[in-house]
């Protein structure tokens, strides 16, 4: 009996999705083909507004599964506006492949919304996104948004949510709960948890280079230095600790110059530039606890939490981080604090520091063990379960 065929519609190769696609292809349960709609990313070079530049991830994103790039004829190609993806041949190319089901990632482009509308009623249409209801909107705007989204998701047979907040969003948009399944938002936990490339040694060398005492606790932020991440709150909370701990910011972004200016003269604060994916396991190991202090909007999940936990680090996140409610067990593998609350963040930082390096390491080991539930393999398995029930 032939394997069911699944066509996936995705914008471009993404470091979090490629391991899931590989795991699905290797499973033997389905035949998979990914149709990428941003053909301009065929070289793996993508412009990221958050970093303000184009770059290429240094891990393989197109290996281990079948894919094709669909011509994007948009006048102004891009991922940041609705008209940036215009792929007139997409539905014909998918039809030619004759899938048994179609899984569309995100709807907020002409290409992807057209795909949802075309395939509805022809084959089972599944959808994957990570939106939440965490960001407040004035009621008139919220009402109009809900009416529009109800129309959009009318074209979806089943939604595959990434976690609790995303599931509630889909239900709010009118999808019956019986047609919402969950497959966790994931990272390649095997790559982050293993130390075959000597990540721990690299991390220890970085600490020495920064002049950090081996016994000192390091607090880490790694990501885009932008307003929604709220790095200023973390810096201010750190200044209230008045101890021998260190704070390391890793990344670049629009707030970089202002943040470094504010940190000038504050002992124990360090800055490192953007680091590519292959070295990120070492970045996390440089720290004892990772902090994601986001205020939003649109901090729909916070996959850096997954990466830090898989690297064996305790984590701290704000209530505006969509994945915090699923990933963090307060007091066991990390802490959650009220977004924007300076005193609350300072309090949990003191709790973390009070455990000492050994206590935080034990908490990090718990976090790493929890990662089995948030792995690429687990995500692939549950996505395939959802597909096979509908195909």
C-alpha cells in the first residue's frame, strides 16, 4: 500500500522546521514534499528585519527531505507584507504531485491564503501557526479581527497547534476543539543537548575571555535586541542585584547602541554579537540561567527557551512569552514572572542566584530532561498522527 502523500506549504527553509521535515521523511509513515513559496531564499540567504541584514544559517536546512521552490513573482518580494509572496503556479504544482493532504504554514500572505482557499474541499487541509491571544487589542479591532480570522480558518479542516495559548487562539477563531490537535513547537534537541563538538569547552573559554570568575553565576539573554524582547528590563533588574553575578547579552538589533550606552559603567555586563546556529549550544552553556523578558507584541512562543533547556540551562520567562506556560514548571526547571514587572524579575533573579551554580545546574538538567517532550521527533510524530487521521 503506498504511503499517504503530504504536501507542505512553507515560506522558506527555517532552522526550527527543517529537522521536523527530516524526521517526517525518515519515518516511513508518509511521503513528504515541501513547497517553498519564497523562491528568493533558495540560496538560504534571507533578510531579517530584526537584525537589519541578510544572513545564512550555518546548519543544513534542505537535507533529508524532498522540496521545491515555487516561483514568487511578487513586485516587492518579502516575508513582512501580505503581497510579498505571489506564486501563481503553486496550486498547479501541488496538484501535479497529487497529495492526499495539504499542510499550510501561516496564512498571512497572498500565496498561502490562496492555497487554503483552493484546496478546501479538494483534499484535507491542515494548518500550522503559533499565534496567541496574549496581546491586548481594543475591542472594536479585536471584533473585526475575530470576524476576519473566522473566515480565514473556515478554509481549514484541522489546526495543529504548537501549545496551550495557540490552541486557545484557534478555538477563539472558531475552529471546533475536536478539530484542533497539538504538536509541540520544537528545536533539534539532539543537536543542543550533545557536546560532541566541545561546546562546554568553548563556553568556558568565552567566560575566561570575558574575565568571568569560574565560580560566578552568568545570566544570559540571546536574541534580537528589539523592543518586544524588552532587554532594558533585564538590564535594570540586574543593576538591582548588587552581587558578583554577570549578565551577558548575545545578539544585535535596533536597540543595540542604546542598550550598550545604558550598560556603560555597570560592572559585570558583557556584549557579544550575533552567533550562528552551529555555535548556539556553546552560547547557552556559557550561562547558568537564560532569561527571556519579552513584553511583546507577537512573542508567540520564544523558541530560545527550548534551545536553552535542551542545552541544560534553567530558564526565566515573562508571561508574554507564549511558550512559557507549556515549557516552564516554576521552581523545577525555571520561573515565570509578570511581564514588565521590574520587581518581579529582580525577585526571580535573586532566587536563581540563591541556588548557586550547582543548584542551577541541577535545575538545568531537569529542563534538559523535559526536552524529550519538545523534540523535533516528537513534533514530527504528532503532526503525522494528525495528518494520517485526515488523509
